[in-house]
C-alpha cells in the first residue's frame, strides 16, 4: 500500500513539474537565456579559440548545460515541495519519497554530467576542458590549491597530489550545483577532508596559517 501511494504521488508531482517551465513568462525566459549565454561566453573567452564557429559551438554547449542543470534542479525543487505538502502528516512515506527523489536527481545529474564532458572533449583539449570546469566553479580549485602550497611550504609531492585529487573531485560535484553557495559548499566539504588529512600528517594548521599571514604582510610591505 505504501509503495502504491508513493508511486501515485510521484506520478502526480512529475506532471506538475513538467508544466512548471511553461509558467515562466517570455520576458523571464529571455532574461535567463541572456544571462546564461553571457556566462558561457565569458568562460569561452578564456579558452582563446581562434575559430569563431568552434567558439560559438563551445559557448552553446556550456549555455545548454546551465539550462539543463536548471531544469533538473527546478524539477527536483517542485517535487520536493509537493512531497512535503502532501505527506506532511506521514513522516515515513514522506522520507521515503524524498529519498527516492534525491536518488532520481543524482542519477539525472550524473548522466547529464558525463554527456556534457564527452561533448566538450570533442571540441577542446584536456587543458581547455579543465578551464571550462574551473570557469563554472569560480576557479576555486586553482586558487585553493595555490593557497595550500603557499600556506604550507613543506608539503610533499604525495601530499600535493592528494590535495589535487580531492579538489578535483569537489569540482566535479560543484559543477552540477545550482547556486554559488552550494558550489562553494562542495569545496568546503573537501577542504575539511584535506585539513583533517594534513593534521593527521602532523601539520599544525593554525600555526601554519599564522606564519603564512606573516609572510603575506611582509611581502605586501616590500620586505
């Protein structure tokens, strides 16, 4: 009985979510399309692609990815709201339906992510694909990786490699997040893992941070 009721609810929610995109006014659609096109174009500018046709193709791939991600997140948000509204008095069914929706969303994001990377690699080098990924995540990976090396001058090659592995994994998740806060939250999660790893290796991160700040101040003063 519980499975039947949850299935019926999810089918109802799907119908609601499918019509949600149609509720956006023409003006809102135009503004959104303009915003994601400009965002994509800014990322492509950094790739220095000389072929204009190829540049436009890559821009459109990135723009479409933003649009497709928004569709998935919007659908999820609508379904979550419907589940909470309709099952607010039944915690067991509500939690089961929410868990199922989360799994559906994660599967959809993963599938979209893999297709997107495959499309980019048909047009770009590995280095350029990394640039696109960094562009979609505010360059947090290179900025954070550089900061760790500047803060802790005695990092070993293996430690640097592990830090990069975790930051890269964080970036893959952050690319699919729906907001700046959630993109940064993914990096925050992995930075916590990195800090625990470095602490276990014997680094006093508080002390390292203090010494790093001293070096930065001295550099700013020209000493």
